[in-house]
C-alpha cells in the first residue's frame, strides 16, 4: 500500500510528509472560518485519527496556542513523540472567544515554555510566528524572531519560520528564517513570489488554505475538487508540505490518496 512521500524542509534536517494534519478542529470551534459548524471531537476520536494519520504516512502535525485546547490534547493523546514533527506557533492567543496578539520576546519565551508543557515534549520541531498581518513590523520592530532564534540555539526549537499574510513579509521571512507558511490555492496565487524565493534560497515552504478552509471543495464534487486543489499546491516547485485540517476519517483518507497521486508517491 503506497504511503505519503516525505520532503525535506528546505535546508534543515527535518523531513516532513508532503501532507500535514492541521489540528485547529481538535481544540477550537469558535470564530473559525469554515463553511459548516462542528463539535469538538472526543479523545477517542482524536486518538483514532492520529493513528490513522500515522498509518497513512503523515508525520507533520500543525497546532498553535490560538487553536484552543489543541496543544493540550495532542500532548495528552499523542504517542511515539519521536515519530512526529510537531509544529506550533507564537504570537496569537485565543481567550474568551477572541484573538489577541503579543510579539514581545518575553511573551514568546513564555509561550514556548507553555507549548513544551502542553505538548509534553522537551523540544519543538518547527515554530512559526503567527502573524496578525503586520509581517514586516513584527520582523523588523519586535524581538520576536530574535527570541525564537535564541531558543533554537539552545536546542528547544529545530526550525523557525513565519506564517505570513503579505508578500513583502513573506520575502523577508524567507531571508531570515528556515521556513515560511503562505496561502496558496487555485483562487489565491498572490504569494507565489514568496514560494519561488524560498525555492531559490532552499528554505522550507508550508502551504495553508490549499482548500480555502473547505470552501473550494464544498460542492457536490467536493472529493474530486479537493484532489485537484491538493495537486495544484503539491506540484508547485518548492513546496515542502500542504497543511489540511480535518477531524473526519473519510476526508483524511481521501486527502492522503489525493496527495499520494499528486506527489507521485
């Protein structure tokens, strides 16, 4: 049975499955941009989904403090830590149903220490700055990145990057970081310049919203559309992994099948 191919995250020593599992739905169902509402899954459902993901070849899990209880649940339910690439974020918090942002070095350090506790690990594979849209301001005028790089030098983080929202910010992040996360799908190609720059500089590229948060493939031909959307992102030169969130086992299986077909595994 074929499984997902692995790709190197830029010039790092981290190998990631070409399809990563987003876990926002593990811990947050308020103020999310999905076409349909949902209930948070039970622990047993998450355990089964994680086992399914592992069996299908996924090793990359994407979480964040802003994803409600996602980090805590992963830390409690995830087994075989060494088999997984854990990616979390800093900068955005979600409290009382609202997001707020803090990119100060002190907050970043506290956030990393909390993520380590929540995820029950002594290191984080990838940490991204969770931008509020002011990418250049964060990179140039806060000590957020400086703090992350210091924690990387201490062995607490293996790779540092930024989930950007602007082309200018993405290009700056490519120069300064190990990886960048950008939006890229058939309806949103504005950040293609960032992907190309990352490929030229041998930096990792992580794709968010490849399915446009479920909107691109929400119709009657959803499965076929999702396969096309994943192929569009995965076949772009320079892409390390496409992150797709789901708590539906059937969707996970079909996404993996589409990614295998698209990546030629």
